[in-house]
């Protein structure tokens, strides 16, 4: 794996949505248009600031409090509507709930993310080594986004016309924190297909954070990313649908969800870092298809296949869809046996979305390789 040296700002709202809002010439949405223009400018400035050396590229770059492995170490700060980080500390680990919904939502979803990664995958925080989870709420005035900046989660309050506050969706918080996990593992380049994989992996584990916290099976889950972010003025349910890319919204102001669900609709573009938020719908649907085929809880077999692939040695920074498809199939075969249900589900999913041309001829089932001995992680206390 490459050591992460640089970090690209990863925002939850695709820039094409903010550009569309920024160009609105409708007095009814003047507030939303102004907020979108300001948010685009803010994101551009932050990207320029974040072009330097990654803040965690060196050991000891951050203070790590004494703690039991697997326990959360959360701090929530309040920017008070300013564009400053980290802001004023308002809640630390173990402190009682605040009267501010944004503070409590951020605190709870950071804990839910830690809970998923530790109890299901044995990963202790974002870096696997107990990195404290920090977040800032109420960033800027009517800021229409949330992002992981390589150091912390940052949440805007939305404009109130199109977007609600960005702490409202657990999948958004799980998504953004997973950019940190990717940063410390495969470190996929945020451009083109590797960037779309980067986005998709964040959607996958963002959805799993929400499903795990709510104890939802594959069949019960909505498979929506950012559910609740839109106000009731928008004809839409979320930013993206993993189950049915291209169906999350269809609105007079925002337009129709442009995500393709297979390679026949793949979008070639120079915008959005080569379409990272657009084409991520293709691997998103592949994961959903695996989970749907296998049933049960998606964080179990499908989640382990994706997690082991992300943290293994098969990927490099420029891995494309085909390389990821091969890697997940190999992981499924190693973990669950060649020709087994999981292996076949992965092969079928990537063929269905057109990343591989055809499913290889089935091979006789074999037993999976015995797992490496490891200590079963002890679950920390659930988030308050």
C-alpha cells in the first residue's frame, strides 16, 4: 500500500448539484442559489489549503489519549457559523447529550461508525490504531455540504430551502469517515474510476454504518445515501440510491439524478474529478446486488469481502473498476470458497453492471482458506 501523503477534499454533495443551484435565476430560491455559490467558493478554497502534506503522514502527529482498544474517542466542536476549525469544544467522549441536535447527531454517528468497524472488522478507528474521531458542526453560514478534510469531519447547516443540516443522516457521516479509512489503506486516487471507487467504498460503508446501527437486514434497508438531507421542497429522497442509481431525485430545481447503474451509461467527463460522484453508482449497485443475492445482513459476508479487499494488497492508487472486480472476486473465493455462493454472487454482480463481459464458467466449490487466528474484539459501550 502507498503511504498517504496528500489528501483531496471529499465532500458529500456532488459539485454538479451545487453548480446547478448556483445558476438558478428564480427569486423563490434566491437564498439557496446564494448559499450554493458561497459553498462552491468555500470548497474551492479548502481544496487549495489541503494540497499540502497529509497531516497524519508522520507518527505522533496527533495526541492519542489512553483508552481501551475499540472504545470511541469522540470530540465535537462548534464553529458558531464561522469558517474556522476546530471551533469551540462542546461535547467530549462520555459527556451527556447536548441541547443541540447537530452536536448529538454527530456524536452518535461517529460512535456508530466506530462500532461497525470495531465489532465487525476489528478495525480500531479510522487509521486502525485508535485515532480520535473529531467533528465540527455549524461550519459557515448556510454551508451546503459536509466533508472529511484529512483531519476531522466538518458539517454545514444547509440553506434551509434545499438542504437540511448535514448531521441528519448517519450514512453521510459514515461515508465521510470512510474516506479516512480509504486514505489510510488503499489510498485510491480521487480521479476517474479510482476516484469513483473511492466514493463508492464510502457509500458502501456509510450505508453499512446506518444499517448496523438500526439493525436492518439487506431487505429492510433503504440503500439511500443522505436520506433526510433534502427539505420537503425537493422532489427526492436522498443524494444517491445504491439499489437503483439514477432514482434518488427528480426535481424541477435539481433536475434528475444522473447516476448510471451500469457501464452502458458510464459518463466520460472532466468535471467532478472525472465523474467520481456520477460513476460511483456502478460499483454501488454491484455491492447492493451481492448483498441482495446473499440476503441477511450486508455488513457480514458482503461487508467482509469489500473490507478485506480495501485493506488488502490487491489494490493500488490507480485501481479501476475491473481491477476492483477481480480483487473482490478473489477475496470472496479466499474467504468463502471458489464457486461458493459468495464467490458466484460477486461474479454475477460485476457482470450485471457490465464491468466484466461475462461470468466465467463455474468451478467446483472448494472450502475457504482457514482464517488467521485473531483475538475477538470486545464491543465498546454503545454510543449515547
